[in-house]
């Protein structure tokens, strides 16, 4: 499966099955998207180099009954409608994908199909990065890692222990050296880095910007963060996220 529409159609069909099994498809249920401020999303971490704090991306939040689901996006906005409306067509842009993904996260959390759908706060990203490092150390040795997305806590931990190449799409970060690692262009250097690496550690927000298909079925891939929580459960994707709520 390497075409974006194939991936999203498969995800939507799996989500449709879940809705039908739980008699939610035709219910009049409102999903509200809320764009969180940086402090609402992250609290007040000591370090200030997270993408959310730069204003480049926002977290949209879907609320379903007593559960919440979030999704990173560069096209934030609000949405209110029925679940059947959300899966009525393949999403065409980052806003529509954020609506779909945050809604999947909220519904799957409500049904107990996934957990950790709310971004960790304050200094928990540091703790999560330490646990990701421990996981990789316990499962691999002497490997080369492709880190997709510039997540500073994770990059700092990994680069002190492994060979790492970091890809990102933010022009303000590309070409900079962070923790001894050059941040490289996520499109221009993609094939080279994927051929070079042994495993891929990719931000879950790739499911919103539609680049996720570039990392599937190539090398062992782990997705980090809350954005991909519901889809990971529905599609059996490997996910590392230790401190989210």
C-alpha cells in the first residue's frame, strides 16, 4: 500500500466498521474541533524548541462524549457534524485529514481501542524521549536511525547514542545542526536517508500531511506521538508514546 488515497480509504473503511459495530454511524453525534493554544497543548516545558511553540503547527482537538483526540496540523480550524459525514469521502487537504484523524482518536479512545490521545505536557516530552531511547536500546544495537520530524527531545537522546539523520519540512530548521545532527530536507533527502537507515522513527503527524505512505513497507517503522494513536490501533502500526494522557 503506497498510494495516499489507498491508505486513507483503508483507514476510513476500518473506522466505518468500528462505527457500525458500535451503532455509531447514524447517530447524531457532534465532533467539535478546537485549536489549542501552545500552553493548553504543552503546558510550560523548560525547553522552548518544540514545533508547537514556534507557531508552525497547532493541535486540533476533537471531543466525543467524554473522550478527546488530538491531531497536529498546519491547517487548523473547527468542525461540527456527524460521524458519518466525516467518513463520507477521502480527505483532500490537511484540515480535512486533521478532522478525520482527531475524530478517530477521540472515538477510539471512547471505545477503549486506543489510549494516550492527549499530548504530554510540561517536561513529560523529556521523559518520553528517555523511554523511547530505552525501548530502542533494548531492541536494537549499533543501528542507524532515520528520525522523521524535528522533535528536539528525541533527537537529543538518540543522537547521543546512535547514528541519526533527521528529516524535516520546516525551512527554518533545514540546514541547521541540532545536537550534532544536520536537519535535512524531508523530500530532497528522503530516498537517500531511507536507504541509509536501519529503522525509521516518524512523527505521527505524517498521517495528517499525507507523507505517511512514504515510510510504510520499507524498513521497521515506529510512529511517535498522539496524532496517530487511533489509526495505529486500527491498522496495527507500531507506536511509541509513553507519557501522553
